[in-house]
C-alpha cells in the first residue's frame, strides 16, 4: 500500500491546501493529513477543531483519506503510518527556499522518506491561512480562500464582538 502524509498547521485549511490534498489523494492508496498540534504560533483553532474542519472538507473522499493531529517530527508521523512520502504544496518561488530546507532536513532524518511537491493551482497561488484569517478579521469575503465548511467557523471565531 502506497501511503503519503500531508503535514501542516492548517490554521485553518485553505482552498489551496484542499486542492493539494485532493490531488495527492489521487496519487496514493492512502493519504494521512497531519495537523501539527503544537505550532510555534498561537493557533486560532485548536488542533481538534482544525482536524474536524479538514474532515468536513474531505468527507467525500472516503476512507482513503484520514486526518489526525500530531506532535513531534513529521518524519516520525510518516513512520507511524508507514508512509514513504511527505506531500507539500508550492504556491510560488517564495515558498521554495523554506520547503527545500525542510525537505533536505527530513531526508537526512529519514532517508527512505521522500518529499513530493505539488504546485498549487494557479487560482490559489496567493492563498494562505494568514491571509484568510486577516480578511475574516476585517469582515471581508473569505469564500475564495477557504473551503465552504470553514467559512462559518472562521467568521464566527473572528467576530469582533465575540467574547475572548
Ligand atoms: O503549514 P506549515 O506551517 O507550513 O507546516 C509546517 C510543518 C508542520 C510541515 C513543519 O513545521 C513540520 O514538519 N513540523 C514538525 C516538526 C518537524 O518535523 N520539523 C522538522 C522539519 S524541517
């Protein structure tokens, strides 16, 4: 069985992430989307919430795609699922340097695990979780940036009058 993992912060999952996940799911027998539960930044959504949002976005893909939170190294997460590939999306040249460093580091840590890059669809080239959060914070339309199941929770979480 050919298994790949798709790790990320997904705070929240964007349309760009989802496009990469769907295309990766077509390439492998099994795709495990891994939500880093302990990102350096203070996340807007808890790991459990991010997992639930992603599950709502990939529910039509069936049991080939699973979603779970993880803590620790991506290569350990890959090993725990017997995955030989790490999927990452590339939006623009600006992503490349950090991704190259990460891919080389992961390859040194786990030589049998390869990183596979999928180019983001052209229409998602500018999309990021950071931008989605910022637009939502100012009441803008996030429907082009995040999948449908994320729109409501994102708006609600950043509602200006929401009690802290
Ligand atoms: O969505 P992001 O924030 O770009 O994802 C980054 C992520 C989660 C893939 C990366 O930070 C990661 O792999 N973290 C787990 C810790 C780890 O394995 N670090 C070494 C990789 S260089």
